[in-house]
C-alpha cells in the first residue's frame, strides 16, 4: 500500500518538470477562459440533448461570456 504523501510528492515533481497533466487553467487567464468556453459548449449540447432548458440557457450564457472575455482580451493585446 502506498502512502498518500508519496503520491503528492510525485505529482508535485511532475508539475515542476512541466508535465502535460497539469490542471486546466495553470497556463494563465486566457487558457482558463478558453477551457471554460470549450467545456461550456460541450455541456450545453448535452443539456440540449436531454431537454434541460434552464441548464442549456445558462451554459450558453457562460460560453458567450467566456468568448466575449477572450475577444476583448485579444483586442487589447493588438492595440
């Protein structure tokens, strides 16, 4: 049986070495917002498929907000 502390130590060393298994959003605000937009879009489709109207609407609003944030942020970088 392995101790939980050893698992954490290995995970921390992997993250320090630039592992590809980092949590979403570890790369900064833009990466986090892009991830949220992508996941909200996928969840929105799932909600629509199962006739979950309120969730479909709320996830659509979440995706719109994330997309708008990305658009405005990239616009600021260009100027």
